């Protein structure tokens, strides 16, 4: 089942035939804010599911070309992102520690919305196509084998990134080069977890102006979806509607610039596209992409670095 919003954030199911309005089904949990409505829908999903399934069978859909889809999580309570988190052709044993960071929830935009590049001058603006995980129920101190049971569903996410400032440009406060407004396209819907048998076996693709750039499988994650959720749950309580981006394979990352149209597609989850706008009209070589051999060299160098593991599951020296 695919759940989202359309037009003026009307709650809906998204099918191959179009959108099905579910406003009546969720009327008793709707207090007016789209994010709160989605969080309550997630928390109440088991009780709502029979009515939603009936709606899929009995309701007439409005074709997708007649509506505007919206971000399925307009402003998540937390957005946590994997920092790299891919083997990138070089397994390391034991794995490098899991690294994550916060991204501003206000960076979220939806299908068809515009990525607006700020006047800040980085060396480049990059795309990072990623699997995004939507938490379904409160999660605290989970073990890895419990974690997927706390997932409501999955969507696509693009971690737009402003790299280090150009020479002469002041640094950003806090280094928030990934948290500018519009720097997190998600959507087109939340695909419920029952439709994804293994989140660590999904193909992720990203195109810019019709040219394929990123093309990788989530089976290459250094730390699985389950491990990532479990580790984070020992630091903070994860809540329904929180969003976790699983990181990216950096092979063939390239620039985003004015006039681009970029699309992400994740197998079994969906496809989402956004235009790019830059008032300064800056440009980079669209074929100057990050090459795999550079990533291999970086990973080979990491094999000799001390590894203290990821708290609380791995300790230095392999102790449990």
C-alpha cells in the first residue's frame, strides 16, 4: 500500500490508476496539520487498514496527471542520515563505525517541487540518492533483530549537499551544507513495509536530465537498515513519522545546477522528480562525476585505521 498526500495535502492512497482520497477514513484523527495527520495514521494503521483496503477495491481513482502529489512526510520530527554507509566495492572487516548526522526537517519538499540552490558558494552542489525509512512505532534500545518490526514503510530521499565553501567564501554555521531549505526531496509516497521483503536488496537509480548517474543496490550497505535503526535507538527514542536516510554509494555523484530535472527511482517504492533552480546561474561540468577508483582508494586506506566499533553493539577488539 502506498500512502501520501495530494493537492492541498489531502490524504490519499496512490495506485497505478491514480490517487484515492481517504479523508473520510482518517477524519477522526485529522487535527489539521498534515505531518500530525500522517503520524497518527501511521500509529493507527492496523485499525485503519481494513477500511483502506476497501477503499482501494471500491473507490474510483483520480488520474495522477490531474493532481499534484505532495511530500508524504511534510515535516518529520527527526531526519537522521547515514554518512556514506556503503562499502563502495571494498568490504572492511570489521566494518567501519556507523556514522550519522541530523538534517533539517524543513529541507523536505515533495514531487515536482523545486530544489532552490542558495547564494552560498560551495565547491559544488551534489545529489545523493538514498533509501528513506519511515519509523512506525516508538523504538528505544532495540536489538538488530527487532528493528524492522518498528518500520512503517519506505520512500525515496535525495540528500542534496553543498560541499565545502569556495576559496574566499565564509563557512556555514554548524557546517549545515545539507540542511538548506528544499535540500530533501522525498516521495512520491510511503510504501508500507509489508511490500518490501528485504530493504537491503533494492536497486536505487538517479537521473539528471535523462542521463543515468547513480545506479546501485542497497545490499552494499556497510551497516544494514536494521542495524542502523537499532544503533540509533540506543541514543534517542525514535518516534512514528521519524525519517532515516540510509546513506549512498558515492560512485558517479555529480552536480546539480540551474535548469536540471532530476529523478530518483527505488525498486518497488516509486519514482520522484524535481527541478533545480539557481538565481546565480552557476555551472559545473555535468560529466565530471565521482569515479569508482577514487572511492576504492579511500576505502583501502581506511583498512589500516583504528576501529572502535559502533556503540553499543561493537566494542574495540571485537568484544560484544
